C-alpha cells in the first residue's frame, strides 16, 4: 500500500518536472490487423453501436500503444473537449497519488485534520475516523450521497460535507459520493497550494501532451474533483494508456508503478451480498478502486455519467476511450465485450486492405444527422414575430423568430438578458451561446467562466405546417435540447426537452404574439 513517504518530496518533484512532454501531441497510429485485431470486428462494433440505445459521440481504440481505430460522430470533432462527468474522479485520485508520492499527505491522514476552521460544533466519532483512503474508495459512511443537497444549501461545500452525518463506520460500506471526491480535491489544494488542474499540469498533463483542458470550480476556487473536467477524447485515451503502461510514458516513470497498481485494484465491493448471477452480468459489481471501477474480464475503468468511458484491458494490452450519451451504460459496455474483446488476437493478422478501407470509410461517415430540410409557407406568418410567455418558466419572457437564407434565428429573452441562436435547416449551424446548457450537475455550477460561451450546433425543421422543431446540441457536453413549437393563430405552445431526460420531464410554455 502506497502510504509512506519513500522519497523526499523535492527529489520526486525534480523527477516529475524533468519528464519531457511528448514530442508530438498525438498518439502513434497503426493498422488493426498489424496489431492483431480484425478491422471487420471493429466495423461490427460500430454497426451495433448505431443500433443501440447509446448516442455515441466519439471512440478511440488502442492496441499495443497504437491507435487502430477512431471516430467522431459529426458534429462532434477531435479538436473539441467533452465533459467527462465522473471520469474526472480518476484524475483527482491521480492528484492524490502524486501528493502521497511527494510526501505531502498520507492515505491514513484524517480528513478533519485539513480543515480545522470548517468543522461542525461537535465532531462525531465516525467523522474523526474518516481518512483520505476512505474517501478514495467511496466509503465515507454518509447515506445518502450529500452532493446535491450540500451544493444547493451551502456556499462552503467543505463545511457542508463535514456537517453531514456519517451513519456507517468509514471504510465499511460503499456508497457513491461525488462530494467526497470534491473533498479530495480540496485536500490536495490544501497541502500543495494549487488547484488540482494546476498541480497536475507539470506532473501529468504536460508529460502526456494534454493541452486545453479545463475544470469547473466552486466559489472557493477549488476544482470540483468529482466532475467538471473537460478534455479531448485522445486525452482520455492517453490517461488510460498511462495506467496500462503502469505509469510510464516515453520511457519515463510519470507516476510510480506502485501507485498505479494500488489505485487500480479492488478495495471494496459495491454490494457484497449480490448473487453471483448479478455479478456475472454487471460491470458495477466487480469492486471499486481509487476512483476507478473494476470490470469483468479483468479490466478496469474510469467512467462518467451517460456513457463516458476510459477502459483499460491489461490482458489484451488495449485501451478504449468513449464519449456518449446513453440511458443504459451497461448496454454500452456490453458492446465492448461482445464485439471488441473477442477481436484481440495474440499475433498479427494477415493484411486485409479491403477491410481496412471499409473501416476507414465507416469512421469517415459516422454522423448524427441534422434535421431534414423542410421549409413551410407558414414560416412567413411568424417571421419577425415575438411571443410573450404567459408564465415565467425559467424566467423566459419572450421568444422571437426570424427566417432568412435557410436559417431560423431564435431569440430567447429573460427579464435580464437575451440569447440569439441560429438554427440551420438540413445542416448543423455552428455557433456559441451563453444560454444555460442542460447538465446533471447544473445546480453545482458556481463559476460559469469556464463553460460559457458554450460551443453549439443547431438545426431546425418543420414537422408539419404548424409545428417547428429546433435541436440545439452542446457539443462539448453529452447533452442536447429540443424545442418543439406548436403555432395556432397568434399563440405558441413550446415544449422544451433535455436529452438526458430521455423523453420525460418536458417543460411546456404557453406564449402569445404581442
């Protein structure tokens, strides 16, 4: 167990800071068959992905350290970041690993020891026992997860976490707790004097050639830790590859191999009483590590809500990174085991130029199509009109429409500001907006400077003579909003739906032309 201070912090810091950045920012590329993988098997995986419940945004598959297949479903692109949601946790745990290795903290350190000014009036026995390791393995002892409650009730999340009762002895019961990961971020910042994104830059991001990342933070200036990191798909693949290589990068030991081993092995079972039949079919019951999950087939992963995956497969010497939006993450990872796992062979396969070309063509043409071009004469009757909402839902006051040159420009106006978005017909119209995007952690966003203006693409169509559909994609997040506008005389009924509600919880707004 990596809990002792093996080397002086100054010596280790010199070691890490002297790890050179990757000469090129990109990973090496290879041909599937040359790395023992059939191109046809990858095509089958992509075909199955298109038929699944999951809306894939990108994937990158590595074998023997080389990228053998990759794609982004248009309008998502390789140069765009993507919200990782809880995949961020694996990076936070790595920051803890560096701090431990540099002698700045120990896994046995008590959480209360770092925040003497934020403690409740009475420190319970269990709170006094809570360690850094307990937080790493999601065994803080709180129940339920206090993240949402603390985020809405407290301006100081550290005080909120420490004031939350601990019902179980720390280390004894697994319960997913994103605020516990935030506390790890706060602890690292406390002992290093740096936000974890800055602390990781010379130690992790620079050596791997990861650039342009950003991480949400709270009003205290602390990175959220449990969510909020945005990097590119290739950066996710690099992180997973680093763990596959036991912490080595370009021949240099970026993070101690002992930490990689410790961080990626099971420490606690999610449901010890689960029957074997459930364990055999679930990748969420294989054991939890340090902010990583064990998988079936002796793999492990970082994962994030709605289908963000960094999967490490040591026995296959392979790595897979995926960004997506899905209502069923198990189905998504099942596709990996069904189609890709059997494709890994021990030896090179005979060259298959035709299959390689089919795979290239497949990955070139993957797309989430814009709405079909379908203009209506009715557009002229609402062109230039503004509709005033009869109820103040989400502070929306007015919504206006302007049609010209195959664009529908929509202005959403609140009591304090307005947002204009151009929707293309038969195509995605790229742009930026400060319109608040749908997010699972929206209530926890305290600093918007990183997120906005958000990159978007937008498309519209007429579903019938009186019904206008608008689709707005936030292309550095998993999520999309759809606005369905029903016009009748001078009245508008607008239905707003978020993609992560999967058809539920629509917001209906009534408005009238003034």
